């Protein structure tokens, strides 16, 4: 860590992310311009309009949300779903977008754990099965709630409550584990040094 190769790799990764974001914004703006030009084809009221203001808001919230998700070890959907809901997207669209945003990072993380032999594959499949059941059940319940009430505010408040619980519980669990490690005589110096 902290060699010139390390920083070059991180710099190139950040540059690649910036370039991909610029290309995506240009493509989306161009496609939406074509839809508007030819009579609002395939545009619905809940679609985001890629104006300069909306695009700046999306990019800045994505940057801040990604940083917070990485810093606190949260799932990105905990941050992105409420943001997308408050911007007027339907719950199904925000949930699908949130899942899409975190898919690549989860695949990369799982691959790293698998290649290092640190993944219990059967446990991962078991958790994955119940995550799918919970996701499908939650999406169906959300759809029913939206049809009955015509509102999505309760969903936002539920996500905010989950976010608050995670922000409190994750550091608490980490602190408890750190205290146990110190009590058991585990050398924590290797975890506190970023650049030896």
C-alpha cells in the first residue's frame, strides 16, 4: 500500500469513474432530447428530466451517497432509494435503480472473498435465497400499499428509520468487536496503520 503503483491504480480508477459518468450523462441527455423532440415519446411524469440542475443534483447525491455508503459500510440502496423517492421516482423504479447501482460492487466484493477462500458459499446461497424472498415480498407489499394509499411517504420514513438504525448499530458492533479484540490481546496495530 501507499506505493506509486497503488496511487496510480486508484487515480486511474477515479478517472475511469469520472469518464464513465460523463459519457452516461451525455447519452442520457441525448436520448431524452430525442424523446422530447419527437413528441415526448416514452416519457412519463415520474421520469427524471436531465436538466443541468437535475443532473448536478443526481451526480452530487451519487457522489456523497457513495462516499457515505463506503465510509459506514452501508448498502448503497439505503442511501440511494430515499434520494430517488424524494426526487419523484416510483418505488419500483428507485428499488431497481438502487439494486443496479450496488450490483457491480457486490459482485466484485464477492469475487474477492471467493478467490481468497474467505467465503462460505453455502451460507451465501442461503442468505441470497432469503434476500430474494424478502425483496420480492417487500416489492409486492410496496405495490399494494401504493395502490391503496396513493402515497409513498411511509416508504421513505421506513428507509430513513433503517438508515438511522444502521448508522447506530454498525459502529456499535464494530466498537464492541474492537473492545473484545483488545481484551483478548489481538494486535490491532496492523488494522490502524494505513501506510507503514
